[in-house]
């Protein structure tokens, strides 16, 4: 073994000397402009000594030769492997830049520029920073990125004033090219005020001069939706609905859509709105689609920009539309749905006593609170309330508690009738009999289930646990699963829904579904996000065609708008067009007026 060590050492030194000779040879070739000839010797060293310093250096030189010879696939593969293997290498900036250049050349411009800006954000190497900055500016100057992409990069990586200036200049140019003159002026002024290089500032000043005789330019509609995060799927559906409405209205190239990602966050939604209004000629806002961001944006717009209407397609929290005369809720609010069924039950069914079985969660809590308030204002009362967790197979505990509450109420009334001094006195035998065998009647049982299947299951549970009464619900009840799960138990139940055609003769809905499928390759979702967003956009576009200078007033004073799912009737910004639906012999029917006694 001891004899072998000297020979191994000699072999290693020889290999090292060989590698160094090959690298020197390749370096000379590269300096003489013969990169193609340098590839072969560099490949030898890279393959034989990848884990050594010579192989590390050869990989860098080889990647750069691949780039010069337009061997993009080889350059991308080698640079990606190198960066994955050599985490702490002195050549990191050099290889990341090479990788970024390949991405740009292969068409992934955004990703490539982002990689360059990331190098500028962390690198302390003056040579690496200078080279990266030059390449980044050359790429930006080529006008390969859209205004939205440039703005996204600007927010993430404000790394260098000249780079920032170039991005702002390019955004200005993109806005000017798309006839968004107000936005173009905004960005040119940002360049001039940024203390950038003289040539860059002069270019921005020329851009401003070219806009002197132009007005605000193309009107812009701001669309606020979550395009990232947990609710991105709903955001995508909303955007699809708005784009389809724009195309069907023939407004592509005439009205600009500025789409902003709210991430379903209130602060982010407000920031995006403020940026858009400061930068662009915003004439209307569609969205946000979630209630919390919608309320935040509505409060700001309602106080500061009442001439700009905001239409939230899907937000259902009560009070959003009350934040200004320019705020509109296209979807029916939970409060209006609860008021609608409470009004029907008290006036048409003459019910004065109610029990509420409320699913855990924000929807159940809001609906229950609104229903209780509406019932009390109409002279009724909620005599029992129980929460339940949706999806469970058995609710014996909840119904036992409900039966117990009802027994105590009936027992007190019986004691009053008897003239008893102790109204809470209970006959144990009588209580046991009632609790085990009697069917308790509660005139109205409100179950604000979130989906039709659960509503049907709860209807069955009411009957199974020997409680009778008229079942009441809201929009969560409407769907085929109610009939499947509830069977005959849901006959003669009543629930409030946004106004819709129950007979399947809605030509507008059929056309929307057909157009949507043709445009996007799939039918719109049952959550109605795309359809309601389509309606919100159409209200804006139709109003712009009639009177573009007074959109808020026009929307407020229009009696109704024809929507995908039925008429939309605004009253103080809220869509008030609800219907009462019942189930008759396994079929849904719309109730007109009060049913016959």
C-alpha cells in the first residue's frame, strides 16, 4: 500500500498539469476569437475533473463558449447543473449571468431579466455588477417586456437608479404605444426625477414633448382580482369573464384593461388601486372579488373618487355599497338574502317563532345574524340557535339540545295555562315521554347551509330527530344535490336566491356559456365568478357607450341591467333582485307573491 501512494500522487499531479495545459490552450484560443476550437479541450477537462477547481473553471469557460457559438441548449444545461452543484463558488455571478442570457435568448425574457436583477441585488463584485448591469440595460432597451412585466420587476428589484430609469422609460414607451398617454407622462416624469444618466433623462424629456398635444388617451378599466395565492383560481375566472365581455363589446384596442393582483389581501388591493389611479386614466374599477379587499378599496374610492364607479362582482358582505354613491355590489349580499327569506316567512307564511341551525364559519354566522335581525324587526323571534359542523354523518347532540330548548318553552307555556306558580316546574315522566317519543314543532327552521348537498342532509336530520316545521334557507340551497340528498323532506321548503330563470329558458346564460367555452375551452364554473364578472364588465362598457363622462350617475339611475343569471337592480348600490324558491314534488319553482293558504 505504501508503495502505491507515490504512484497515485504522481498520477494526480500529472492529471492536474494536463488539465492546466488544456485550460491554458483553451484560454489562448478564446483570446484569439477561436471559441469554437476551445470547446473540445474544455469539454475534456470539464468531464474528467468536474469536481476539481480545474473542472469548475473549465465549466465556466465552456458555458461562455457555448453562448458565443449560439449553442443555447448546451449552455443552459451546463450552467443549470453548475449552479445546482457549486453553491458557494467564486464564479456564481458569472454563471448566473450566462444562465440569464440563455433564458432571454430562448424567449424567457422576464425570467432572464429577473435573474440579472437578482445578481445586482446581492453581488458585491464590482466587475460582475458592471457586466450584469450592461447586459440588463441592453435587454431592457430591446423592448421585449410588457408594461405589466416591467412594473412587476420594478417593484421586486429597485436595485440601481439607471436600471430603474430604464424600466420606467420602457414602461412609458409601452403606455404611449398603447395610447395610455396619462400613464406615459407619469413614467417619463419618474425617469427625469430619478437622477439618472443624462442620455436617459434626455430620452424621457423627448417622450414628454411628443405627448404635448395629446389628452389622457385611451380610457382604462382597472380589474382587481387575486392572481396568486389560495384564491388565484377565482381571480383567473374573474379575469376571463371581463376579457370576454370586452371582446364581445368590440372594445379591444379601444378600452384598456389594467389587471392587478390583489392576492386577496386588503392592503395590497388598496395599494394597487392607488397606483393605478395615480398613474393611469382609470374610468372604472371592476373588483375586488373578495369582501375584505372590496370593503377597503370601496372606503377609499367612495371618499376620494366618486366619479369612478367600482363594481365588485362577487363580494357579499353587507355594507360595502354604503361606502359611497359610486360603489356597487353585483352579487346579492348575504344580508339581502337573509332579509328576503325573513320577510317572506313572516309576511306570507305568518311564522313568528324560528330556530336557527347555523354551519360553523363566517358565512353561517353572517347569515344567522342578518336573519335574526330581520325577523326581530318584523315582530318575530328566534327561540333557539345551534351551530353545527358541515359534513358530519350524525347531529344527534345538536338536535337533542334543540329539542330540550323547545321542551322548556312548551313546558313554561303549559305551566302558565295551568296557573302554576313555578313556571319552570317539570314533570320528569312527562319530560321523558316528550323527549323520547314526541315530535316537536318549531314553525320556522332556518338553515343557512353553504351548499345544496349539506342542506338536503340537514333536512333529513330534522325529520329523523322528530322536529317538524317549515324549512327555510338561502342561496346555498339551490342545486340538484338538494333534491338528491333531501328527497321528500325538502318539499315545501323555501329559500331566497339571486333572481334567476328557473325554467331553463335563459337565452342570455346559454349564450354566455357557449361564448365562454368557445373562448376559453371550458365551461364557466358553477361558482358564477366568471359570469358575475362578465356582468360587471358589461355594465361598465354599456354605460361608457351611453355617457362616458358620468358613469356613476348613469349606473345609479338605470332601473335594471340584464345579466347572465337574471336582471340586476341596484338600490343604493346593492343588487336587490332576489327571488323565493320552493320545492314542489321534487322540482324547483319560483314563488310569485304569497302562496295560497
